[in-house]
C-alpha cells in the first residue's frame, strides 16, 4: 500500500528553491496550483520549481498566508501531473499511520512513515498534527498523507532538538485557504495575518495596509529591481551570466548553483567559512566491463597530469571533473576563463568516456 501511494505521489511532489534555501510543494490538479509553506518562499515573488515530469523552471507566487504558513504557486505549463485528493481532518485519530513526503536537505525525494502522536496540538492559536515522522529542513511544504493516500496536512515545522517531532498544518485550514483564493486565481494576493481578510491589488489600502483592519501586509509582487547577491556570490553569478547561463534557474539554494553543459551537470558551491569555490561536473559512471577499468584509470591520471587547474576523480561509481578556486583569486575575467574551460571539458569528457571506455550514463532521479 505504501509503495502504491509513493508511486502515485512522486510526480506531484515539487522541489522549490530560492536564493536563500530549498523546500517542497505539491500540485493540486483540482485548483491547478502548487501548495507550499509561506516560509519556503520567504517574501520572494518568484521561485524556481522542478519535478519528476518537468525541468527546472520559474514559478510566480500567487498567494501568501503568514498566519497559516501557506503559499500557492503557479503550476508549470503544458505538464501532465496526476491528481491527488484532499482528506478529512475530522476523521483522524492519535496513532493513525501517516506518510510525510518531501525533499529533505536538498535531496530529490523521500517518504517517511510514522504515526500521529497528537491530532490537535495547539500552537499560536492554531491546531497542528503532531507526528513522529521527522520533518527535516527541505521537507517543509510537502504533503502529509493518510493510509488512503489523501492529503491530511502540510508539513510545516519541527521542534529544534526534538527527537522525530514534526508538525503539519491540518488540511481543513488548507481547504479554507484554497476556497478563499480560488475565485482570484492568477492574481497576486496575501491573507491578512490579523483578520484573515484576502488582500488583493485592487483592494489594498495605500499599497501596504489591509483594507479591513489596517494591519500592514505585503503582496508578493515582482520588485522593480531584482535583489542581487553581493561579494563572491555576485561574482559567480556575473560569470555564469557572461557564459550564457540563466541565473535564476541556476540558483540551487544559499551559495549553490547548478548548470548543465551538454549532457554534463555542474554543481558550484561557495563555502564562506573556508573561502573556497568548488565546482564539480558529474560526468558518467564507471563501465560495467571490468577489463576497461584499468585503462580508464590510466587515462584519468594522464589527463590530470596534462590538465591545468582541473582534476578528474572517481567518487564511488561517478567520474567527476572538479575545479577548486580561492575566493580572493576570483575575478570576473579569470572566472569566465576557468568556468568556460570546465564546462567545455565536462561536455567533452562526458562523451569521450562513454565512447572510448564504455562508461555509463549517470543514474539520476
């Protein structure tokens, strides 16, 4: 039963990334929107999304709700995603089996089985479903499912230091928010955290106050000028832009970027604590023919002797082309040359290793 549920839900689980972090969302076909947490989008009017059935793309934030920690996003165009159902909160009991689905710590997909510890844990005047299935960073915004594969909650937060104590917003709050927003689909909106009034561009008072109670609110509107990173992160993005990469789609969290060059995937990470920028191009996997491994190793060693600033290595079954730079040494001009060389070599080695040594395409989720 669990395997059937996981198989059904996988295409509907969406990975979300901003400049400051990653999270999870899930697609509701009935409303044609993606549901996630407000704290996942973090005041961004646009985020990147990716799913099993579509490549990474940009998505507008249509609805934010700070009080209930909900946000609704624009769904990807021309993509067929299976429908999933909303369940009933009123039928839940302590001890019921549940499944928490999400993208913890930036991993692609995971499902954690557990039980409901308490159906109606009260926090800040709202009921939450307390579960013993861990809600780790990145799981936020994913669905909590019952044994029938119905959404009964939205994974929201955990207690820092708690042993597998996770909390999900019950589905009845989600259903109310969906019904409130549905007549205004495609319009930016925010729900007032004081009086629950739906604030829209045509009713907001003085562009920043709730017309019902006067509380200051913020619509998820696109800024006139995009906020850009500073320091080394800005230099990296300037380099990627110079090389023709889409900066917004390249962002993969805080000081992390991911780009493709041909069939190669390149992950770039800046660690401000040790001052290094590490770029790893994941190429192919080791060949199945054992007789080809020794000549492959010899080739990699020879290439490392010849190649300036790039290193070919084996990480488990993966062959990786890497480059390490010290942040104080990076300028836009030097970075363009280094990254351009890395990207081109990655695409070159990717094909050569498959054709000459029988290496295999990498297995990706």
